[in-house]
C-alpha cells in the first residue's frame, strides 16, 4: 500500500481566478444598469471549486483514509451513524438557551449519559461540562481544592504526579498555581516508596494516569489510593485511557475520588488538530455538592436545571457542554450492547500487544510486563546509522500510515508510542508491523529525506512552533503584503 498522492500544491481559489474578459460579460447580454457590481470574489467555475476542495481534502490524512496509530489519542473508527444523529435538525438546531421544557429530549439523553458514565467509572455523580480531557483535569482539581477549603483545610497546595503521567496533568496543576511534586517511576510503574516520601499534609491530590503513558497498568492502584488517602489528600484518575479498562475495572473500584473521560477518544467523535472534545468528570458522592452548575435534574416527570448549588465551583464552560459530542458518546455506548464495551477494551489491548510482539525484536520495548491499549517502542538501535525516530515516522507516511506519537513519553529514548485501537483488522496490524520492520532495514538516506510522496515534505518544526503562520492572512502579513479585502 502506498500513498497515492503525487507531491503538489493546491493554489488558493483567489490565485486561480482569471480576469473576466469583456466577452464573458457580453455573453449574457445583460443591460449594464442591471449587471451586478463586480465583487472582489474569485472568478472560478463551480467545477473548479469542487475540484479545489476535493483536492484539499485529499492532501489530508484521517482515520477514514488509513491506519492512525497515534499513541495516547485513541484514533478509532468513528461510526457514521453517530454523525447522522448529531446532524439531525432536532439536535443541530436546538439552542442552548431554550427553556428546559422545550428541550426535554436532549436533557434526557444528557441525564442518562451521566448515569452511564457514573456506572462505567464507578463514581456517583458526573458533570458533562468540560470541553476536553485537560479541562476535565482542571475541573477535577478545582473540585478537590473546593473540598479541602470547605473543610477548612487551606494548607494543601501540592499535586503529586508520577513521571509517567500525561503532560496535561502537569499543565492543569500548573495552571491552578499548585506546586508539582514529580515522583520517579520504577520499571515504568509508580514507586511506592517515592510516593510515601512525597505525600504530606500539604498534598492536595495525586493524579494518576492509568494505564500510564507507557501503556502499563498500575497494578498497585489500590495501595496507591490508600497511601494518598491516609495523608488526607484526594485521588484523581486520568481516565483518558479508558479504552484499556472499559468493563474490566474502574477508578471507583480502585478507590479514586475523581476521574475524567475523553469521550472523543473512548466513545468516538472525529478529533484531531486540537478538537473538538468533551471531558466529563465523575466524582464520589462527597464531592457532588461542588460540581459545576447547572445540574441536570429529573423529578420522575420532567428534566430541569438546578442553579441553586451554594458549594458549586461555578461554571467551567458555556451551557451544558459539547452536547453534539455527548450525543455521539451516548449513541456509541448504547450501540455496544451490554457486554460490548468489555470487548472493546479486550480487543484494543490484544491489538496493541500483537504489534508489540511483532516488532519488538527490531524496535525494543523497554520495561517489563504486558501492555494495555498502547505501548512505547524505542528507535534507539537505529541511532548508530544516523537514523532518528522522526525519520521512521516520516517514512511510515510513504507506506500510507499515520505516524505514531514520537518523542513522548520522555522516559523512553527515541520514543514511538503506538496505539492501534480495537477497530483495526489483523491485516492492517500486520501491514503496519511489516512496514515498520522493513523501514528499520532501509537505506538511511531514504529515511532521512522521507516522506517522498506526501503533499508536503519536511517542515521546519522548530520554526513552525516559534513563528506559527496558521492562515493565508498571516502569511501575507509575514511577507509584508496585506491581503486584499474579500
Ligand atoms: C489525551 C489525553 C489527555 C488530554 O485530553 P484532551 O482532550 O486532549 O485535553 C489527558 N490525559 C491523557 C492520558 C490523554 O491521553
């Protein structure tokens, strides 16, 4: 399988435009007084417009084009039925400011989804407001803070993070101004001695990514919870990786107090390039009074909204959350049937371990034991030939695969973080493994200049991060030519 695209650039429509000649206007024989004033719009035919947008769409890569094993992002197939539901006028044309009595249907769906997510996570109450996993973490820490303050315990400002935690955990704790105590791992797992040394009366919470960023399940989770609770602190479970544990276990069972879901990952919404998302947060009953307002209520007759929550942390997002995503999550979960979610996680874990076994002789996978839904291989053996992980990743594009996550987590040198998800066939897993193995034996020069048949080759990534030029207007400004007004 190779990528079909030849390398080409697609000009902007306004660059394709051709000046209208006199004969064009004469052709229509419209009296001058009735002719529309010429607007400064691209002069192109419908056919050219269709081709323009179709070509642009083909320069992109998505889960609908090919295998997308981007570790930590759970790029599974998004059933098209969910998309149909989200586009129904009853959904798409509801206004979030409508009176609850006129939107009973969506309120019912959201209310039921809260109950389903509570059951899956082993929690007692759920808010659907946060717009992403990272915002869920932020919300969760706000809840933990509100809880401690409510008890008059104001001295807790430290958040403990294992070095295997997801990067957003550090960012969320940092944004709230908390002190971060990072604890080292041992063989890719939380080191309990280090944890015991770190907890104190200053600990606000521990945030645990489980399975962690190495794809390893923290088997000591219950003991971890005991140590943290004994110090009076709370436990936050980063549940972005729920795909690995659905129906098997839950943060509630492990003794955790707060967790978030990434519905866009686990419960299928097309995501990438930064959005869209939904990051519902589940909590144990003692934290319920602090949840964001409004709370969706049901009195056996009608659904409503309760704003009268004196201990609430307030709002974290406009209205009730990203409801179109939440509807997709609801539809996806129901479509799996009673034991379907368990099969999802079984298959996701099987697929990850299958690829791991196929490639680990060529690209070692540090740390011991089974992996869950993803694993992290190392490109270190190729360094002697001058080949870096980024070269392997770029070369995979020539074989028609989206590269895995690279250089993360930092615990593994030249990291390649691979998450196949459950929706891929054995043929795809084999084709990907074959390509990866073949690449490790290819001519270094071929790898260093890859990709060879994508629309865009290598970009200057440092410059792209430092001077992001993200639109045509920004490009014109950077070139010193102001855009003409459209
Ligand atoms: C994706 C991810 C997050 C962040 O979720 P966003 O929706 O991207 O904000 C947090 N933790 C883990 C483990 C993740 O994989």
